[in-house]
C-alpha cells in the first residue's frame, strides 16, 4: 500500500479517536518514507493527542527547521517543549520564532503567557497587548487563559 494511504488512514483513525489504530498505521509506513513531512506531521498530531510531549517536540522541531516559514510548527514545538522540558526552553524557541514571525499573534500571546508565568508581568502585559493589536480574538483568550491569572490579579483590565 502507498505510504500516503497509510498516513491518510492514520489521520482518519486519529480523527475518530482510534489512536491505537492510528499508531499502527504509522508503523506500516516504509522506513524510506519516514522522513516525509506528512509522516512527521501525523506523528506530531498523534503525539499531541496522546500527550507524548517529547515526541511532539522532536517532530515539530524537525518541521520548524525544515519549514521555518510556517509559524505553526514553531508554536507546536514550543507547546511540546513546555510540557516535556520547561517553560524557559519553550520561551527560547518562541523568541527564535519571533525573529521570523514578528507579527504572529499566537507567538506574541504565548510569549506573554510565558512571561507572566515567569513573573515578568510588564513584559507579559506588553506581549498580550501586542497579540490583541494583531488579532482582536485574543481579548477573550486573555480574559480566561490560566497562564495570565497573575496579571489579572493585579489589574482588573490589563488590556483595556
């Protein structure tokens, strides 16, 4: 069977919540196709679904390096790294991503969350405000994201 079919089947199983079956399909991808972007991306998606944070970080690191123009891989790399390693390591990834994607609202918002959790409330407020300026949808997220609770405690309307 074609390797692309295997990836497609894995994606379908994953989307149905059949994670064991999805993982099995990925094991059937021939080794010489294991480095294909679609294969790595499906491994990343499955890793996120199963909470395999080290695997998610590793897959997304590969994809971010390979496709540096796609901020989504950087964001997912940081997401996995935060859970597998540390907040500081995740922040380092997004600071590197910011150099390439300065106007990405999600990167700015996540850097704001990291700054807040690291106790740098001024930087957190500035980054979240920047995210909101880039994308108004982040107002609602800023009002509920648990990472920003320390900032909300000291000021009623930090993004007014």
